[in-house]
C-alpha cells in the first residue's frame, strides 16, 4: 500500500462519515445511550454520596469514576 492511500483514508471526511452512519442508526443510538447512562450513573452516585455523607469531598472515588468515564468514552462527548 502506498503512502498516499493511507493518508487519504485517514482524513476527516464528513460526507463519508454521514454516509456510513446513515444506514446504521443503531450505532448512534447505542453510543448516545452509553454516554447518557455513564453520566447518569455518575450523577446518581454524587447524589447518593451527598445524602449519605456530610461532605462530598470525603468520597474521592467519584473523581476516579469520572476519570474512568472520560477516558473510556473519549473527549468527544464533552
């Protein structure tokens, strides 16, 4: 494979992306659900900690959970 072919396939092409996902709406829906449920889980955890503990600062595992969500889902969902 020549170098030009590799570079042309790695370029951002919004038409190609739209064409790919046009017939795969379940992938978009699944991605949306994963992101929403990840952050909903985090927010429910924060609310639970607020209800259970005097200070939310006493629960450092929420910072770890948020870091894992962001690294797993990627920065594109922010």
